[in-house]
């Protein structure tokens, strides 16, 4: 946990993160106005820049997880600039989520069923092993291994 991060450094890191996410979101919104299909088929990869932006922010303030980032914000929320930057980030994340729900709806995806924490997720869907290129089901990947690292990428197709 980054107990030694200054309020100014945290504010700056959060503002940079929010700016980057807003830029990616704006690009995505503009592109989908032209053609949702083109965005989904060829330009959606730009949205993965959000993960890189979070990584850069967390490295900058020396935290390793989003929970630690949130705890750091909470710890320094007594500073108005930190509180404002944290709220701007939350609003940005909300807009991001809303955008993805709108994309799902426009593609005819059912967004009404959401999992709740602790509920078993669906495991009977195809996954591709990035190392071998082999496609199996998630259920098959979860059996017989001591350690498994999954990177689940949202795909609209």
C-alpha cells in the first residue's frame, strides 16, 4: 500500500488516469456513431488502453490492485483535490460502463442477467489458449491445473 504517496501526487495520477480513460471513451463513442460494426470488428482494441492507464497510475503511486488504489484514495479523501479527482474517476468509470451497456443493447445482447459476487459464473463457453492457440471450454481449463492465469477479454462478436 502506498502510505507515503502525497495528496498532490495521487491527485495528479488520478487526473491523468481520468483524462486517458475519457480520451479512449470519446474515441469509442465517436467511432460507434459512424458504425458500431466497424468499431466492434476493428477498433475495439483501443479500449484496452484503459488497462494500461490503470497500470501506469497504480505503478506511479506504488499500489498493486484496484482495491489498494481505492483505499489510498479513501485514506487521502480529506484533501478536497484528492476527493474531487476520485469522484471524477468514478464518474468516468460510470460513463464507461454505460457505454458498454449501450453497445450490448444495440447488438441485441441481454444485459439483464448479471452475476453477483460469490455466485458461480458460466464456465461452458469457448476460450482460446494464447500460448498454443487451442480452443477449449473454460470448464476444461479449470480442471487438473495447480495454477491458472486467465485474461478474459470482453468480445462483442
